[in-house]
C-alpha cells in the first residue's frame, strides 16, 4: 500500500524504490534546475575580467636622456604630434623633435618674453613685457608683430581665422592670423586672464569681473554666466557642458546651450590652471596644493590628493594616470580611478613646466641656475629584477635555501625559476605569482639559480651563482 506522505514503496523483497514524482513536483524540479543552470551560466558570463595592462606612464621612472637649451622655460610646453614648442625668459622660442631629441629650430624673438607659445592651426604666438604680440610660423619665421598698447594678460586662442586674447583693461581683442590686423574687440569690466576656448561656434572666457562670457565669431555677446569670484583659468568644454573654477573657491558645471548651472562644488582654494578630463571624470588643481577628481556628470568628489607644493602648471592625463608637477622638485602620478599615488620622481631641482607624456617617455623641465641652462629630461619606465638567497653561498648538501625575486616596473608579474649546472638548465618552479623558490640541494657542485619575470609586455631575467659543498 502506498502512503501519500511517502515517496518510497515497500515491495515484497524489502527494497525501497523511488516512485515517479507527481506532475506538479516534476515541473517544479525542472524549473529549479533550469534556474540553477541559468544563474551558473550568468556567473560565468559576467565573471569579473582581469584589469587590462595600464596604459600611459608607468612608475617607477628613471632618467633616459635629456636635451639642454639656453634659458629658463616659461611655465608651459606645447605639444603638436612629435614636436614640442616652448619659450624661455631669455627671449628664445624653441621647436624640438621629441623622437630624435634634437632642436629643430630656435628663434630669438624678444629679450623680455612673458608667455609660453600659444599653438594655433598654422601659427604660434608669444608676447613680451611691452605687450608686443609676435606671430611665428611653425618653422620659426616671424610673420608679424603688433603693439597692443595695453598689457596682455591671457594666452592666444586661434580658431576660424581669428586669433583672440585678453588684456588687463578687459578687452578681448581679435586679430587676423595672416596679417595681425584687428577684426573686432569686446569690452568686459575686468582684466581677462582666462585664455579663451572655442566651442559650439563661440569664444568662451572668464574675467576678473566674475563673469564668464560667450562671444560669436564676430565678437557679439551671445551669453554670460555670473559667479561669485573672478575666473582666471580657461574653461573646459566636454559634451556641451562648461567646467571652470573661480576665485570664490568653487568649481562649476554649466549647460553650454541653456547656460543654467548643473552643479557646483566647494573647493579648498583658488583655481589658476585649466581642468582636464578622461571622459568620465574632471580633474583640477587648487592653489592649496590639492588635486581634485570629480564625477563629471554630478560633481561628486571621487577623491582628492595633496601634491608636494603649489602649482601653476597644467595637469597631464596619461592613460589611467594623471601626472602633476608643482613648484617643487617632485613630479607625482596618481591612479585616475582611485586616486592612489602610483609613484613619483624627484628631479633634484625645482620643476619649471607641465609634465608631458610622449609614449614611452614622460618629459619634465628643470633649470640649472649655475650654468643658466634649461634641461628637458626624458623619463622612462624603470624595469628591474633582483634575486636574493636566504643563505649566502656556499652551503652544504641538504640545506634549505630560499630564493626570493624582487621586481619593479611590472604589472601583475609572473615568476619562473630555473636551476643550471654546467650546460644543463631545468625549470624547477613553473610560471606563477609566487616570487620565491625553496631549494634542498642533493649534490655538491657549482650552480646558477635564475628567475624570469614576465608580464603582458615585459620579460626580464636575473640570476645568481651558488656553490653547494659536500656534507
């Protein structure tokens, strides 16, 4: 007799045999198995992938050459492909080939140069202490110069055959790049120190009068934004949004078309240098030595880090890193997602310009006061592998000896150990994340222990000779 509460039936020989499940229970079981298989498949499908090899600058770095030039660089190095442009306080403008590490040309412009070069589509611009603006070709020839008549206080922006810049008296002056003739001028109510940017058919710049102005290509005011402090840094335009900081210790995001504020963030200091972005984040320096990283869409502070000193220098985004130089001897790199400091390099002398990333080199500038010469230093990823035994050679047969490898400049390194005697070499520990190998020598002789360290891009070995004596 079968009981409804028992899924087994007792037969004459005393055995238990499973009965078929009722249709409803069978359906539930099949459904449960299907869901289990689905979730197992989903887990394998969405399994976290290993992080890709970091792009951009990779610390630690070491010197890998330099280019020496006359004078002290003025704050900023401009990059155009493999060419670098910079000027010095001694009145020289340089163009350098970063691949060949040679100076392509230098131009003696004015002994009182005050600005780094502003790079346009065809020309570059500098100005001196007498507010004379000089226009040079990208091959170093002087095309024209213009006496402005009032102190120039911003760098030059060139777009749509218009070169415009600001003055201490609040004039935004537009010139023809081909001739230097005046096209138009716009009068603001304070000094213009913010270098204009061109976006959405408009020249956009900040002013000491607490305004951010938007001008058409003909110099007609098409909009303005008022904040609570002067705006000295150039605004950043990303995906139809404006980002800028002001002297009131705030950083702002505005919709470029509607000119309505999306968010603002309180900071710890004034902002003199333009913000940069990696697409998802906005990063900027404050004059209280703090580097901020904000979510670009909502303004949330993702992280902040102290840098060694105050800085007027532009930040450099290099792959997954952001690199900052300051009025100190140290250039520092930070993980752009987490803010973790990934490394630094001490040049031994104060830095004089922004860092520049030109794969595979990080470039910095210093100045030798005694020799009165500048140095553009090439830094390259430092790769180093060393091998150290727990006991010094020689040792006896049967002694336990551990060999530990130390690697620098690798990403997720793997270690493979070899033992060599005479001409014969064998793998004694397969490639793995384990950086040490323990040896119990069985025979006396002269050996060489070798480790090979690899990652996705690098492959370096180190070895050490070792003597084993008889018992």
